[in-house]
């Protein structure tokens, strides 16, 4: 019987500062790794190690994938180095790696720049054929066929589940990385896909991870309204929170149906109370 390749996915945790992990109720699952798992061929064995709950111990693997924010990246480089020294191929991705790929390339065999959906299949094929490249540049794809994350691989200790309905932002605020990483186009997933995934989440509490759920157009506001009405129609009883810009206050109907659909909190982005500062940003 042919041996299955094993993909080890790691969500690292800084060993210097605990940050949000001090409050277990403030963290949510590593969605990027869940999506990578969903994109990986079925014949692969996949294990996800999440340092939010368990300190890493060495596991055998054929390929290792690590994601990292800047706050996690030092630990991510430590873990990548362990496998690289043993001759096991290591791939790194995420926002920090995408912004500083030359730095990450010192620790990993391969780096994925940007969103991985467009390149992960190619990367797996290259690995299997022994032609893994140093870099893979992701393209921004429509989210119409975006895969559902493999939530079955997440640690069961998460209080919050998570779902993503959009990516990208048309703004170019100089303090923000969203338009650089996810592009200027506001890309939306189909409402049915969003609510199907929302319904499958085992947790009672859900964080919608969109950078700005409401968007900036009537079309995007109507879409949020459609999501809320579908949650209500299906009788899904979950509490959820999200992030949005101040213009959500202009959409009273959206706020009404969001509350009926289970919304308990909205994080508002108030970058400045001064108009001239907002315009200059």
C-alpha cells in the first residue's frame, strides 16, 4: 500500500508575550490553515498543531505549513528551522511573510506571497514531483468558489467559531495592510455559502472576521441584510460579532435585522475624530 504524504500545519504562539491568549475567550481559530487544509488533496494526511492550546512537540511530516502574524513570526521561524535542519520541506505564508518574503525565505524552503487559493494546488503538485519553488505569488480570485475551512481540524477549545464573508477594501489608508494583502476590490462570497458555513460552526458564538462587513455601497449593505434575513429564516440561533466602518450607522434596517439575527457587538473603526486627518490617511 502506498504511503500517504503528511501535511503538518502549525499555528505558532509567541514565547515572549502571551497577548490575546491570556483570555481564551478572545481568540478564534486559524482560518488560513483551515482553508489550506481544504485545498489539499484528499489523499494527504493532515494534522493541525495549534499553540494557542498546546506547546509544539516534534511530529514527523513530509511537508510543513506555517502561518504567522508579525507577533508570531519569531516563533514561526524557530519551528520552521527545526524542520529545515532535518531536510523536511517547510512552507510559510500569511501577512508578515507576504510583506517580508526575503526575510522569511531565510527560514523556509518556500514562501507563499498573498492569498494561497490560486497557488496551493500548484505548490502541492510541485512538491510531489520534487520541483518545489522558492516562491509562489498568489492572485486575488473571486470568492464564488472559496472552499469551506476544515473546521474539523480546529482545536475544540475555541469559544468562538469564525466565518469570512468578504475580502478586500477600496480604501488606501496608510495605517492599514488590508488593501495591500487582499486588494482594493471588495470581494464577496455567495450568501448561501456564508450561511451554510455559519450554520455548521459548532460554537454558539461566532466572529465574522471581515475587516469591514458593511462595505461602502448599497449593494454590499443589501448583501449583509440578505445574510441576516437568511440566518433568521433558517432559525439559526447563534450570537455573533463583527467589525464595520462608521457608515453602518446609516443603515438602520441592516442594524435591525443584524440584531434579530444574533449580532451582539460591532467593532467600529474610529481612526480619528478629525476630518482632515481622516482625509489625509
